[in-house]
């Protein structure tokens, strides 16, 4: 019990008549890396949005760090120590890298309400430090993000989460739009997090990546959490069976 | 291994690397080009220099700084991805209301029986009173704009259009359409000589620094750049929008007092179409209507382009009707250019 960092019970989200997520019971232990897989529209992103307070759930309970939590918004979740890389990048294109990294939690030289003076040097230094620690290399920090490739932008988003996450990182398809090398770089960051024992929830369609990186695989199908598999004990075919629903009957048997 | 990947990502970037050509630089080149063009026309058709004439430059700058003050606020609104159509009417309302609190109690040794508040036993109020009232009126108008836009999700275009009509109504209602005249010397001083230019420079410099060096600036650009990202990053988008529109209203109010003080009189029709000129100055100066991009520096250059064109037309004795038409064409051209830039960016992006 003590090392369970995140726990959901009966987590449910309906959009009008659409049952996007239905009664998900889920547990994540400290330091553990878990993948969430499933077809398009299976409810993976919906699950992430309920945990991070981006949306308000229809039903269910969430515990984080041993306490039952109610996140009114993503900021609440972030303050609790959960950092998220959303499927649609939450970056401001016209701002440079340090401004994006520190967006909403800027370092200031002195407080003056909204007119607090930015400490650009400190933010730049911390950005360099954060990027170095996560293994991300970005040539020109002072460029607006708009001038960067999709991979670099993704790396900024991930570096942002990785530098700030104290308790948990959630990534929703972080490599979906990336080339081979950029994907490798993101995977490097994830391994780095594993070494630092920062727990991770990784939503991905890429089974090769999932097997390479995580300890446990959760399968969603049509809004239901249908399987909870130990990555070391299953193979790709079995996961695919759960995703497509062919293994419907024995799915319940594999529940841990 | 990690080294290798980072290098290849870095290497892959160089062909994508684009020239950094700030829109402000385009505007500056435009300014110099237009000024030189009028200069040459001047030598050919008028037989004298356009630029080497201090009196003309002085008039030129005085013509545009009032709208320039508005443009400083409007620029910030546009950077958030919004628009403010109420500026001109707020100028009218503030001019009327502030002026009525700034009226001299005595004119030529006689009591000023035509003062708006004459019945209250009017004496000269310290200049701080009309100033505070004027700024308050502008701030209130801007606050209402911002609150409507942020909390009811009415599009900025509609909300500020409503304020445009309402504030003009207030300006007329305040004295039932009568002009308000005879300000105290102190109040009149706001609009005399080069004081309006000083006010503009102070306002522009202040907000240039604020946009560049404070959290307010970063959040303003972030909201215009990607409102969802701003919200997910924990920025209180609604509160920030209220602040931005309030500042725009405040600056419109300031401009209203400068116009009234400069003309020594306030009329309900003051400031008509100022909002469009202010928006045009910003857009000509590279502030993108799509939000997220632009600067006070750019808007200032846009203001100067405006000044050069208007004063150039007078210098070349171009008919006033042509001036209006060409001004309109320039505004449309600036917006078309902005839309074109957005499209090109979307294709590159
Ligand atoms: N805001 C919304 N309003 C209505 N329906 C929604 C909304 N968001 C998601 N849905 C529906 O909920 C279901 C689950 O969507 P979700 O985005 O969670 O899928 P996903 O597993 O993340 O898929 P993908 O792999 O394509 O990202 C889908 O049927 C989707 O159409
Ligand atoms: Mg999804």
C-alpha cells in the first residue's frame, strides 16, 4: 500500500451519450513505468484527462501519494507533482524555450503581482541544466518554438515535464509524430526518468517501444480497462489480442 | 549514443533554419521608403524638402501621438488574439466626463455659469480630480470589455462593438450633446506644446518594458499564441484578459483627456474612427491579428508611417478625399499582408 503513488477506483467519464471511460480501477507504484495501449478512441486520453484534472470525471475516486484528491484543473495536478505531456502539445509557439519551460511558473527578480520582473538569466540557466539532465539538446534556446522541428518541440514539452515532475509524469503519445532519431531521443529521456525512479504513465501505439521501456502494460478497449499485463511475461501477439478484443474471455483472468 | 542522437537532430535542423526577419524591420524599411518617396516627390512637385522641416515634423508627430497612445493598448489586446473597437468612443466619453470636472470656475473674472456642475458652487478642482475620473472612466470601460470577453466568451469583436455604441451614447448623454469647454490651465497643460508627445513616449516606453521584462508580457504573448497551452500551464487566462482590456481602456481614457486638453474643449463626437487608426498602426507595424506576435516598437513604427503618409499628403496638397481613400487602402493592405504572412507561416510550419 505504502508505495502506491496513484490509484483510481471506478473512474468513469461520459461525454453526453458517449461512454469514453467506464469504471477504470488502476494502480501505479513508485518508480514504476506503465504503458497504456489501445485502439483509437479506446479512452486512453480520456483516462489521462481525468487524472490530471483537465476534465471533471463523471464518477469515481482518485488517490495520489496516499491521499484522496480532487484536482479542479491541471494546475492543481501540477502542484501536487504530476507533470503531463499532452497529445496536442501545450506549448506557446511564439515564445522561446525557457519561457515555455517556465510558462505559468516564471522565476522573478521581484514580485509586483502580474508585473513581476522576470529573471530571464536564472530561467535560462535552469533550462540549460534541465535539458542537460534529461539529455535533450536544442541548439538555439532563444528562438521562438515556432522555428523548431516537430521533434524538437516535442523534446521541449517533454523536457519541461521531466524537469519539473517531482512525483509522476504522464505522456500521451509523445513520439506519435516523430522521426526515428527524434523518437530515440525521447526514449532516452524516458530511460533517464527510469534511472531517476520517477514513475511514468506512457500512452503509446508503438508496441516495440512499450516493450522496450515499461514494466507493465494496461490495455483499454471501448472505454474499458480490459487487461493489466506484466511486460516481461507477455508478447506482442497477446497484447494485440487484448487490444482487438479477440482475447476477450481470458482478459479477465489476467487481472493482477 | 545519446550524443549521437542529439547531434543528428541538431544536424537535421539546419536546412529548416529560416531567416529571422522581424516584422518590425519590414515596417521600418517601409517607413524609410515612404518618407524618401515623399521627399523625392516634394523636390519634383513642390520644390522643397519634406523631411528637413522641423515645424512640419512637429505637427506630424502631434497628429499621431494621441492615437499612438491608444495603439499601445490596442497592440496588447491584439497580441492576446483579441480586438478593441471601443477605443474611439471611450475617447469621446472620457473627454466629456473628465473635461466637466476640469472646468475653470471663473472665466475673464466672471463665474463660469456654463460649467457642467455650476449648481454645486463650482470652483477649480485640483487637476488630479479630472485625471482620476478620466482614467477611471477608461479603466471601467476596459474592465467591462475584458470581463465580458473573458467570462461570457462573447467574441471580442462583438463585446467591444457593444462598448463602442454604449460609450458614444454616454458621451452624448453626459451633457445632452453640449460641448464642454474652459478647462483649468493645469488640465489644459496636458495637451499643450509637446506634452502629448512626452506622454506617448512615457506610455510606449513603459509598456515596451512591461511586455519584454515582466510576467505580464510573457502571459500576454502566451495567450495569443496558444490559449489552451496557456491555460494548461496554469495561467489564469480570464483574469489576464480582463487586465489587458482594462489597460487598453485606461490608455484610451488617457488619450481622451489629451485630445480634450489639446483642443480646450470636449465634444461628444471626439475620437470617431480612432479605434481603426490605432488597429491599423499596430497591424502596419507587424502586430499580427492572429495573436501572439508584435511589439510596441512595431506599433510605434506603424504610427510614424501613418504620420508620414498623412502629413505627406498635405505637403503634396493631395485632396482630403484622396487621403481618406488611400488611408483606407493602406489599412486593407496591412491586413491582407498579415493574412498572407499567417498563411505562409502555416504552410512552412
Ligand atoms: N470532448 C469530447 N466530447 C465528446 N466525445 C469525446 C470527447 N473526447 C473524447 N471523446 C470520445 O471519447 C472516446 C475516447 O476518446 P479518447 O480521446 O480518450 O481516445 P484515445 O484512446 O486517446 O484515442 P487515440 O489513440 O486516437 O488518441 C472517443 O470515442 C472519442 O470520440
Ligand atoms: Mg488519445
